[in-house]
């Protein structure tokens, strides 16, 4: 009798679990499995028979609101899309195509995946959803799709229930989960150590992150880079973030489970959707070779193709600008000190005395234009050109800038014509003080003004607390705002470089005029406590997985006591590592960020910045280990020129540069910009030398990198 009961129980368990459905990557290395267990959808991911994701959960808790959109108080009963499902259909497909980006690391990108689309019915509620998986050779993407249906029209997200149960206590390269900023120092630790490190509250960003993630939830940001004890590299992020809040990752550090965490909106919900609609893709990149994470195009491939029919106006940019001097040389964004933080909105500047330190003045801007023209740069960024800077920071500034009124000492028409006569353009700067609503009211005026004055690129900024109040930079309202800005810019053939915006998710494929973003600690933080020497050995594995960054490298004067004997700030690299960043930190928008006079002091090293390309035919990652080192090589688009960058963390190392990517049976001259023997990021950061060597595609160059150092090579 006991045996019969056991057999019966086993049969009931088997009947409660639907047949698992599988889809594999084209090369067979990655397997995704989907199954319903007692009506609850779940998935797992394996790589070469090793667990990556163990029994992850899928689904939503929603709020159905019959009054949605009618201006009434949020009402409605919570309902679940996490259980009670039946499997209606499983459809399989495959795709293998090659497409050409407007700009990029490679002129052609292959998109090859196998797909499994699972349609689930919820009979009691008469609802259905689709969960679509795409499996590439280097990763997985999956998303939720909500077809239009009578019982699922408008709805609010209470919680997305997607989980990523990991196979162990992996090493993590992480930032704290913050709804409002990504500008933290990267931390490397085991997942089990994250809680203790966050509780120390030593994660410098100017303000403690608990002011932003005020729900008291232990979380880290995506992209999250992980390394398992058995040598697997795993990256968790998202693709195609449209009409949705950006994903943070709540951490269960006892069981090593990551759960999707969305920023709440002003109403306290985590999103508002209307069918038909889709979620962003949740992405999991995996390999046993770190170089594959850097080379992956999975996130780009999961985004929609370019929205524009004609793209000849979209061009990569190398620029200089009135910017770094505000951080190190005493220049100011504001024109007068007399109204600073005392009389907001003052426009009659004739009544006030100029402070004598305003950087965006006619003489200074002409100097930068002359420098750009003389050294082959495309544009000159000018920050602080427009009125309003005297009172722009603080909580919830509603309307500080009008984006069209220059200060008295900035003659915009004359300067723009001066630049055009020299073959250079000015780059617009629109700081919004995070008042996105004010910026949207003025978008058409601002971008028509740019077009009328021959601007072709704009840098936007969002310093401060977001307006509308109650929204977060990573929330649904703001993620849609950034896209609206890019779309409006495209109407006027303007390219956008957004700072303090949400981290990228590959939307530069869909909107290629979105040239770059900041969305992480860039060079400016070297003047505010600094970035650790391993910072740029981590960013390509985290922040740059979603798209290019305006990191603003190229600082030659490493120590800031050069400008002020009391200034203890300094850049945490050697000079030649600054050169290498132009290759290892991919971006179609690259700034030579230092002062012109510093480049004139080091003219031979500056030659590399002048030469290096910003658009590429092909890229190779030769060596890589997150947090340790990266060596990358790239071929300039349309030219027989190659550039190599090698960087290391605070440890010295020997890079092995294999030139087998070069054409066969040809001799080349390589110009090597390297750390001198006595170079050290801390003790002697500006010691370097330049040499030339003859090479072929058979050459393997052993290159010594100083602590915190690097090497840059041009091959012609």
C-alpha cells in the first residue's frame, strides 16, 4: 500500500509539470529551458552543461485600473500574471542576417539566433501573454509581450517578478542600486559581501545613495558583470528600454538570487502600460572567455533597426571644449557672482559686474576654435554660454534656462561664423538642471535655434532632482523623455550626447543620432576624489555593454597642484593610459578633454589623439580580464590604419599584443606610445616615451605596462 501511495504521488508531481521546452544557441553552447510548474512559468540557462540561471521565475503582479487615463485616483484590484497559466503554443524560429550600423565598432554586424516564443493562457481571467526567447552564441535575450485583449487593456505594474537565480557566490563588479544615478565608483567583491560594503556608506557620489533608493532594498545596478569560481563570465542587463523603467537587481545574498527591481513612479507604481506592448529584453551574456563579453553585439541585435531613412547627417565627432578648465583652472559656468543663488531668473546682466572668470567668453572660445581648426578637430563644446547658471543647482529647479539666450560676453552669431570659416562647428550645451518638463516645453524652440545657428550636435545635462517631482531618472517617465529628446533632435538633424541620463540599452542602433551618453563616473570625477585605477578596466564590461560613453579622456596634466599648490586631486592613470582609452573605451564621440596649452606642452604624445579614428571597420579584443586589463585593436573605417590600446589596473603587467589581425605579407610601421621604465600612476604618471618598430602580422609584441598605466599604438 505504501508503494502505491508513493507511485501515485510521483505521478501527480509529474502531471503538474508541463514538458520542458528547449532552445539552443546556433553553436549549441547555450541552452535555455522553459517549463510550467503548477501553472507558474520558469526558465533556466546553461552554458556548456554548466548552470548559469537555475529555475528563474517569470511573471508580473499588476493592477488593473478601470479608471486609468480619466484623471481619477488610482483604483482597481491587483491581479497576478505569475501563475494559473496553461501552455497554449510554442513556436520556434531562427534568423541569420548581417546589418550595417551607421557607425560602430564594426561596419557589419551579424545577428544569428534561435528563437522560442511561448504563448501562455490564463483561463480563469481570459488573458494571455507571450514570453519570447532569443539565444545567440554569446547570450540570451527574453521579453514579455502583451497582445491587445479585452481583459488586458490599460494596466499598472505592481512588480515585475523576473528572477536570475545564480549558481554560486560569484565575484561581482557592481554599483549600488540607485534610481537616480550611476555615478559611483565601481566595487569588486563577492555577492555575499555587497551588503556589508553598502552598509559602510562609503560609496562616494556626493550624496549617499540611500537618498535615492529610499525603499531600503539591497540592490545593484545593471549592467552587472559577474565571474564564477569555475571561470565563467556572466553579464546581466537589458536591451531596448522603451516606455518602461530601467532595471535594478534586488539581491538575495543568502541564496544568490537577483530579482528585477523597477523604479516607482510618482503614483507609487512601477509602470503604466497599454496593450499591445512589450517589455525591454532581459539579457544574459555568458562565455568562458572575457573577450566575448566585450565583443558581444547581442544587445544591439535585440534593438529595433534604425528609424531614419536618411542618415548622412549623422557623423562621429572628435571634439575639444570649454569644459575642463572649469574643474581645474578656475573658470566658471556663470557670468557674474552677484546673483548666484540669490536672484533666480535674472536676465538683465548689464546691471551686474562680470566675475572675470566666465569661461564662455568670446576671446577664450576663439582660442579653442583656432586650436580645433589647427589640429583637425570637428567641433568645440562650449559650456556656460547661456544665461541662468547663477542659480541652477539645488532641489527641483523648475525653469532655470531658456536655451536660447547667451551671456553678454558670448556673441553666438559671430563665434559660429568664425568657427564655420575655419571648418569647425560649435557644439551646443543644454543643461536642464533636471527639469525635464521645462525642457520638453522648450524642445522645439531649442533645437530649431540650434539648426538655425548651424549646430549639428548637442550635449544635454540633468544635474539635480528630476522634475516632474516624484519621478526618477531611471523611471518610466524619464526613460521616455530621453527618447523624445533624441527624436526631436533628429527632426532638426542634431546628434545628442546625454549626460546624467539613464544607462544605455542599445537604442543607439534605433536612434543613431544618440551618439553617446555619460551615465557613469567619467573624467570629471578625477577632479572630485578620483576614479580608481581599475575603473576603466571595469567600465567596458559594465557601462559600455549597453552603448558608447562620453568618457572625456586625454588628460595630460595628471596632478592638479600644477594649477593650485593646494589641490590634491589628480588623474589615477599614467599619461599613456589616457591615450589608450581612445581605443579601449569605444565611442563615436571622443573628446580631447585637456587644456590646449597642455597638449602644446606634450605635442608628440598629442599626435596619437589627433590621429586616432572615431569610427571603425573592424575591432578585435586581444586580451581581457574584468578589473585587471584590456587590450583592444581596431581598424579605422575606410583606411589602412590600425590603432591598439592596452590598459591595466594598479598593477604593472606585460601585455602580449598579437598583430595577426593585420593583412598578410605586408610590412608596417608601428608607433608605440608607452610608459617609461620609471612610470607609475601614483609616483611618476607623466613619464613616457615614443618609439617606432617594424612589424608584420606574425609579430607578437611584449609590452610592459606601468602600474595604472597603458600603451597606445598606431599602425600604418
